[in-house]
């Protein structure tokens, strides 16, 4: 969100500059209108890029990311978002409450993980496996499982395969839970540290009061 604000600032600076450059070009340079428009666009670009880069630099430094890393992470987030939407669409093929709860848990976990990384991109490198394999594995299993579960006249072997697939989906859910815990681990550590510091502060204050 804060990175997007840099784009808004760049636009707020770029539009007035482009209008000024466009107007100046019309009244001072005797060229065709199309060239005036191109000059105005050039003014926008030349003012937008430095402003956007300057205002986003502090955010990237805070996240300890390069601009190239940030763009790559945003690309991975967008891809994962599309995959979670495909998991959501599979709900219409579900035929049992038990399956619905399982797949809904997987969907909510995947969506929560992706949203967490979207808000704090530096977490991406802690759970790269989620983006490179876990969500793909979950999506492929869910789409195949929900499609085949609808098929009539299943053989005994086919029913056993579906049951095994369901057990695998249970493992996928546990894997996503571990991914989410990995994201939250640093926050819990910080919370624990704050609580310990607060306890130390209370003890010091109580000692001072007792000394009086």
C-alpha cells in the first residue's frame, strides 16, 4: 500500500508538469499538435519517475528489499492470487460438507499467507516454497479431486485413490499451517520480547516504590 502511494505522488506531480509543458509547447514552439502531446507526455514521464523512485525508496529500505526484488515478489503475489481464486471456484464441485471444510481451510490459509506477504513483502523469502510448490500442489490436487469426485460409477481402486488424495490434502493443509506459522514467528518473538521488557519495567518500578 505504501509503495502504491509513491505512484500516486508521482502522478500528482507528473500531471501538472505535463500540462504546463504541453501548454508551453503550444504557445512557444511552432510544431504540430501531435508533437505538443508527445512533449507533454515526456514531461509527465520525466517528472513521474524521479518522484516515484524518491518516495518509494524509504519503504524499500524499511523492507530491506531492492526494487528488483519488490517487483519480483509482486509478480509472485499476483500469480498466487490467481491460483487462490481457482481454488475458490472449485467449491461449486464439492459434494460433501467434510470436503468443503477441508478445501475451505486450504483456501483461507493460502489467501491469508498471500495477503500477509502482500502487506509485508520481506516475508516472501521466509516461505518461498509456498510460492514455488505448495500452492501449486494444493491447486492441482483440489482441481483433480473435485473433478473426479463428481464422476459416477467409480471403481473400488478409484475410490481408494480419491481417499488417498483426500489424506494428501490433509497434509497440504498442515503444510500451509506451517507456512503461516513461519510468517508469524517473528511477530510472536517480538511480542514475547515486548512482554518481557514490560515485566522488567514493572519489577524495576515496584523496587523503586518499595525503596521509598
